[in-house]
């Protein structure tokens, strides 16, 4: 019996993607108009997105005015963690959605006095697949993985790394206790996207955080 053809369902999503891109372009324009540096931080659940933002705002908030938008399915745990560092946060709960989209961002930023901020960090919902379909209009995308996700995590998720500007490999303080080949992770990232800036960090010890801070500007 001949094999059934794979169904092509991509076309169904085309309107959705185009509308998202249109709104993302509007968001980008609004950030630019207010001279805001904006960053979309994506990555797997628990890779350390919030911990890295905490480390970054600790350094950057001395000189810059920062707004953090936290995407999460139901809680405001991450926003509460970041607020402890004295910066303004807005929690966005996506409900059943596995990623933020540009509509979420436009609804939030249209009601903000953006003149009050120099930097906007957007923490996406923890997921290495869904965010690749939905750009948000941020100036740069930072993709975070950690060594505890295994050395294949980058190779298995090429889309997100293709669409990112910076790749962070986090939790390097655990290199002695995790059986992982970090050189393979770096090599995979370079093959997928030769323009990617790759930074190894530990949000716990602070290693690599100054380099990440520099790469934002
Ligand atoms: N050892 C170690 N632990 C880390 C590091 N970064 C984060 N963690 C820990 O990993 C866990 C998850 O970190 P989060 O910052 O919440 O990760 P996240 O990516 O924001 O997670 P979600 O928002 O739930 O997707 C926490 O217990 C952190 O303390 C790191 O560099 N080293
Ligand atoms: Mg988080």
C-alpha cells in the first residue's frame, strides 16, 4: 500500500503569522520612537531566563530605566522575583497559549508611558518551539538553554537559534557534575546560525554576565 502523503497544514496558519508580523513591526516602531532597546528572551522551561534577567537588571538598573514584561501561562512568580530588584514589571498570562505573540505586547505597551524606559526585557513563556512562529517586535532575540537540558538541545531546535541574535548557554557552574559536551553545543549553534553571538553563563556565580551585558549594546 502506498504511504499516505503528509498533510500540509502550514497554509492555515499563514494569516495568523502575517498578522503577528504586522503587529510586531508596529511594536518595533513604537520601541524605536522612544529610543528603547528591547529584548525578547526565549528558552526552555527552567533554563534560567528569569535568573539571567535578575542578574542583568542588578547591573543595568544603576544607569538605565528598565521595564520587564514576563510571559507565563498562569502565575506571576517571575514578575515578583524581578520586582525585588526594584524594576517595574508587567505580568502577561497567556492562558492556554504556549508563547507570547505580538498582540500581547502591543496591548501592554500601548498603555504604558514608554518615555519612562531605556530598556524593555520580554521574558517569553518557557518553550523552545512555539516562540519561533511569533516574533514580538523586539530589537534582539536572546535564546537561553542550559547544560542540564543535554548536549542535543540546540541541534534539536534549530528554528529558534536561526531567528536569534544571541545564544546563552547557562548553568555552566554545573559543568563538573553534568555529563555534557558543551563544545558540541557551541559548535551546533555556530552551524545553525554563523551570526549568532554565543555566551556561556552562570546566573548563580555571575560568570559570563558582564559579557552578556556588553553584547546587549
Ligand atoms: N546552578 C544553576 N542554577 C540556575 C542557573 N540559572 C538558573 N538556575 C536555577 O534554575 C531554576 C530555573 O531558573 P529560572 O530562572 O526560573 O528559569 P526560567 O527559564 O525563567 O524558567 P520558566 O520561566 O519557568 O520557563 C531555578 O531554580 C534557578 O535558581 C545557573 O546558572 N546555575
Ligand atoms: Mg522564568
